[in-house]
C-alpha cells in the first residue's frame, strides 16, 4: 500500500452514526500513530436522522466532514453525484493488487468507473444453526438445496421450528436468498432494471417462499424476541443473517463451534455458491480539512496491520482476506470464500424509491403469506418502472 505518513493538523475529525463504536475506533490510534503518525478524534451519533442531517449540513459550510461513515447504495451514489466525497480509485487499485479485498466488494464503491470511499466493515449473509437442535434431529449442515429441505423436514418432525424470519428490517432476507440462489442473473438484474419483479424467476422465488411458509418452516414473523435469544433457546434451529450476528450470539453467551455453527445456505439451483455481501463505507469529504491525510488514513485502513488490529478488537471478520479469522465457525466457513459468487445485499442493490414499496410488501407477505403474489409484485414493479423511466 502507498506510504501513509502524511502530515495532518492534529487529529483527523471522524464522524460516525455508530456511536457505540467510538471507543473501538479511537483504540486504533495506537496502531495508526505507529504506522502513519495519524490519529482520529471520533464524534458518534446514535440517531441516524440527526447524523445524516449533520453530515449534509457540514457540506454547506467550510467545515466539511473529514472522515465519516455512510451507507452504500443510493445514499452513497447521491453524495458522489453531488461531488461531495473524495475519489479513492488509486487506493482501490493498490488494495486490489495487494489482495486486500475479495472479488465483488469493489462493486459497492464504484460509480462511473471510479471508486469512492473505502469499506469500514463487511458482512456475508450465511446460515447460523443451533448445534443441539441439529443433533436432536439427527441432521448435519446441508450441502445442497435438496439436503436443506430434508433438514427442515427432520426438524419439523421433531417439533422444532426450522427457521427465523422477521416482518420488519430484514423482511427481504428470504426473497434475497431464494432469488439469488435460484437465478443469480435475475437477482443481479433487479439492480439495473433488466429484471422485472413480475418476471418468471421472481415469481418462482415467491412461490417457493410461499411453500416454505405453508410447510411451517418459519417462526411467526411477528415474534418480538431477539433472534439471538430464539436461536439460543432452540425456539428456532436456524437463522439467516449477516456475519454481524456472531457478535449478537456472543452477547447471549453462545460459543462458536460449540453451541452454534455456520454454513453457506445452499443454492436452490445448485452451481457456484451464491453469497450476499453487505458493507458500510468510510468516506472522505471532498475539499475537507486534512483531505490528503484522511485519504492516507483510508489507504492504511485497508491494509493488514489496520485490519488485524480492528478484527482483534471487534472479534469480527475483516473484509481483507489476508487477515486471520479467529472465530472458529467463521474461519471454517470463509475457507470457501474464493469459490463464492458475491452479490450486493438486496437492500443496498435496490434504489430507494423501489425499496420503499418493496420492503413493507415483503413484511406483509411474511405476516400473511398468499399463494398469489402477483398483485404485490406488480405494485413493486410499478415503482420500479417509475424509477427507471426517471433515469433516462
């Protein structure tokens, strides 16, 4: 990576909507000072609306935010379109050459053939399972979709609820899993408008989702209990989440590879393993104070020393494949990373006007499953048509 020893006027101002991360982010100062002579002073916000307003207001003044966390997808695109964030193409080029990023991650940061911001964190969407529940049902992690359906049947036969679901926040999860694993090209096409929500592959995914609901594969979507508690107590045997869920399981006393395990959800259609990835960006304000030093910090952040220190502090996986994963369950899972086909998570891949219609529709579907999903899909497609037509 390029030399990160760039002078700065004091500590770099670092703003984040992850207020609870402030101590961990500032704990990185020892490593960044040693490697680069740079440090950060973190201001954390807990209210996302207040945070977004603060960042946007800052761009209207001469106090533009130096380093700040944001969101990929439409929200980052909006900043790029307005010229508010510094370009990081050279940083990404060096990181890619050094093998510091997995395939597919760069797509979340690319606009008009150039890159903006760097990844703050990453999560792969995988299946967590309660090992006792599996042992009681006499099943092991499946490798194919057929094996997966046999696992859910065996769990039901033992009186266990196989799968978690939610009607808020992550109501899209099983739509993502079933379409991505059933027709990866159709899933990817939703991001560009090439695929319509009324197309056959989407209808097939909805039919499969409905059948799983009819099979009683899922817990009641309205249950208010935290998913980590449901998995710990065996109220559900499996939960499909991003790898951030590891921290939530640790918080309730579950031990990796002892109380729970992890596996990649098999594709419905077989073939190369399809995997959804979500990532949050760390950005540099264009024209901000210490912009050059902030870009040097961003470059350092992508390297092995920074990511090793961060992974050790958070107990989480790093986006950098060269950083060892200490969690045994995740370490075993990520051995197969080179064989995965990476996709954006549906939420980040979906333009906001479409998301605003689809998300509550999926929430309604899991609350009251219906065999005829076409009216719902037509409603979502109407929003998609309006959006894509507005893009010229």
